[in-house]
C-alpha cells in the first residue's frame, strides 16, 4: 500500500514539473537575454504599431525592431551590456531610454508611452517667390 501511495505521489510530482516546463517556453533553454515590452499612445493608451525601435551599444547600432499591431516588440539574444533604445514613429515625439542594462539569463520589460508631436516643418510656398 505504501508503494502505491509513493508511486502516486511521484507521478503527481512528475506531472506538475512537466506542466510547469510546458507553461514556460524559456525554461530549460539557456539564454534569456531579451528586452521586450509594449508601446502605447500616451493620450489614448491604445497600442502603437509600426514604431521603429533601435538598440545601440557604445554608439554602435546593434539591432532594429518594429512593433506589431498590438504595440508589442522584442529584442532577442542581445549581448549583455548597457544599451540605449530609441523609439521613433512619424507624428510622435522621439523617446530615448539610456543606460538600460541587459544581463545574461534575464529578461527586461520596457513599456513606453509616446506623445503625439505638434511640431510641423513649415516650408515657404513656391508661389510666394514667383510673384
């Protein structure tokens, strides 16, 4: 009887461990050096798609990603170190996040809110000079 209870307990424990591994796709895969997050419109709080995000390390461009339809982005397998991230989208103010430290086997979550830019480049009318 004790053997059956012990076997049942081991089976349940094995199932629990297998379930935990299945729920966490990064578990047991080694490196998890990534930066991810979401970009939102600062006023409407809605996701912003097609935001260009550039990662720089020591003034060197490392990688560029673009947000998806839900404002999500992810930089996978960045080398450990200190980075600067620049977020850019037409019609919005550029955002720079400096001194972001990426460590081995750690993920970093970065959520950003971008504000619409009211700055317009005014150019003289071509008709102004012709008169």
